C-alpha cells in the first residue's frame, strides 16, 4: 500500500493542440525537493484519494474532491511507495501563487528544468492514451 501520494492535475490550454497545463508546486520540503517543482504531495493517512484531496488543497488552495482523483500508477523505490493520483480540471483555475510553496500552471510540453526528475517523464506518460495502471520502479535520481 502506498505511503505517500503525488498529485498531478491537468487543465485545458485554450487555443492550442499542444496538450494541457499541469499544476506544479515549488517545494521547500522534504530537503531533497527544496527549490524543485513537483506535484502537490505528502503522506497517506487514510485512502490515497483522500490524501490527494488534502494535499492538493493544502498546497494549491483548490479543493478537488477525493472522488475526482484516479490512481494511475505507483512509484516504488528506496523503501517507499508513491501513489500517482491524476485529475483533469475543467479550466486552469487560480492556484495559490504565494506562500511557502507557490503553485503555478506549466505547459505539459515545456516542463521547467527545476522540476524533480520523475515529473519530466511521468507527465508525458500520463498523457499517453495507451497508459494503463501499473507500478514503476525508480532510482534515487527519479529515473525509471
């Protein structure tokens, strides 16, 4: 069972065929993520869907109900299991852009270099229509 979640929220980008926006947060914790962009994330204390709702709202200021999140993958490595929770919003609603961990929308096809390594391959994989639920092992650098 997953002991933490990472939340990947997409929203449509108007007037383009290049795919959606993705919500990322400039993390200050844990230490290995400090200054990096990642999806909202944190520990699981109940269900993974409840954890996704809690952490996404805590880090972006936007409530996305637990029933709107789908577990698309589980990342395993280093003794942890991270449930990859995914949702698609109807629009790119305003995110909490101030505070200790500012959140913003980023183009899915132009993920900033400051993103944690696994986000750079995870986002395109999640947008691939052929994607099915699975477990992905990764190393300390975030590579599969």
